[in-house]
């Protein structure tokens, strides 16, 4: 699929207005009681953090994780 990048807009950090982000992970632990394996499970959730201030924009946090008030 071809995309016209002229129509794309840059996203900015909500905190410092930087436009450069790096890939990072939020690490979630699923307790054994609700894990499909019956054991505690560690699950990485990929997102993006500002390279200037490490802030993670709200729109970069998946809905499942956003409900748990992440401090960024």
C-alpha cells in the first residue's frame, strides 16, 4: 500500500514537545490465577518514549495498560 507522507503529521511529546521517540517496553506481570499457563507470566508491551525526557504519550499506551495509571 502506498501512502502519501505529505499528509502525515509529526507527533510531539506531551511533556517537552520533542518529536523524536525511541522504542521501549512496559513490562506486565499476569498472576498465576488468571494466566493461561497457571503460572505467573511476564508480558512485554511495546511502546514509545520521548528520547529527551522519557515521557510516554497517553496515545502510545495500549488501552489495556492505560487503565492502570502509568507514571510517565
